[in-house]
């Protein structure tokens, strides 16, 4: 079998079917994720262990294969025929080689094209501070970040530095200089790249993920020193995001990080992609903007009161997840059942609806 040609055929089908992911695994037919559901290629045969390995190796360079065999897993980006990029993770399972590929469209969609709340455009207008885009895996955080960064790229003459693992969306030359650094190939770690970026004359810094206390501390310090920093976390709400950041530090340091966050945080977007009533998905966002009240709650360690503060601050552009879910139900975009499934507080959501 010509594995390279077969790989290209599968990648092409992924793009044409508007799928978000492609999977290779021994014993299964190749599969795509379409509208949140796994769909197998019915006309293809189940892959043998050798087939799955050779498809995965067709994605990698010799040096990447060496790294994979040594580390047992690898992340990288793969450019396909100038049409799209894929974020690739190759891993061993039960002794065989498997892969998950996330499709990254060549064109960066705007906030409007992603059907995101127009209010989040305000986050791109700040000159400094920390903006967090949070939510579960596979719920559109990268696309939302890219939309905001590209809006800045098209409107401001500035220097944007991104630190990613791997580089996903590639920003085209507009008004800004965009320097995109990839973990492993361009830098050894997120925290090291963040510290180095302060000597690279940045205006905007985007951190793919805040994975450890050192990276979190460097991101907060960058936001405090006059830069606009965008970052992601895998958390389920704005309040949980603050808790996660604070709890990443030892007891003696928690008061300091709360004080730093209270002063540097711009806001939090907590995002879900909910199956829609008309196929596809609908983004639903909890939005927090930092103000004096929120800042005091963070500083005084009353983070548990943040959900109420969001719910009572709609005139400031804040939206709770349940209010956003209820609004999407009211407009007929999503079902009540799916809204309840994705709610952090289903009992309250039922009352609102």
C-alpha cells in the first residue's frame, strides 16, 4: 500500500466533511469527528497494527520518529498541501501506534464567523493585563484565541508573540509583526519562552497553555509589566479558573498570586461547544470582566462569590454560563436536554428556563 497517498486521501476527506478530528487505531476503520460525533469510514477496511504504524510514520520526519520511539508519544503540527494544518498527537496504546489529528483550517475565522458573543471583542482592545480562555478540551478555545489575536493583527501596528505546542493557526502578515514560537523546535519550555519574550519587545503575548506554576507566574508577571497576555486553561468556569491558578501555588505564595491576579486579570471567557438543533455546534460562553468588586473577591479569597457577581453584572457585559445556555434555548439554537447536560448547575438552569 502507498501509505502516503492513503494518508492524503484521508486528510482530504476530513477537510471535505468539515470534520474536527481524524483518528487512526489498530483494529478500527479510520474515523472522523463530525459535529461532536465519531464517524467511521465505512468503505475502508479496519487498520492492522502495521497499517496504523505506517500511516503515523508517514506524518513524521526521521527525527520525529526517533523522538516518538524514545518518548512513546509526540505532539507536532502537520501542513497538508497548503490547504490546512493538523495538530497531531501520536501515541502507543496496547503496544500499537495510534494517532489523533485535529484539523486547523487555513483561514482564521472572525469572532462573527465563529458565532461568538460580540462582547468578547472588548478583550482585544486592552493594552495590558491577562485574558484567559478556558473550557474543556475540544471546545474551541484555540479558535477563539486565534480570532481575537487576528483581530489585533489586522487593526494594530504592534508585536505579537505566540508560544504554542504545537503552532496551530498561522497568522498572515497584516499590520502587526507576529512571531510564532513552537515548543521543542523553537524553545525548551513555556516558562522559559515567556521570560525570554520580555526581552523581545512584545506588545501582545499568547501562551498556548498555562501548565505549571512557573508558567502561570511568568504569564501574570508579563501582564503586570505592561503587556496584554492571552492564555488557556482546562477549567469549567471563571471561578474554577481562579481557584486552579491560586491552588497551583504553595500556601505561603497564594496570597501573593491572589493579589497579582486581582490587579492584572482583565477577564475570563469560559466556553462550551453545544450540539445545535440544526447540526453542527453552537458556542456558549460565560464571560467575566474584572472590576473593583471582582478584584476584591479575588484578593479577599471569596472566590466562591464570583458566580453571583457575574450573574448580577449583566449591564457590564458579564454573562453566566446558565444565562447564556438559557438564551440559546430561548432562541431555538440548542435543546433543553443539551443545555442541562453542559450546565455546571442544572437545577438553577431549569429554574431560569
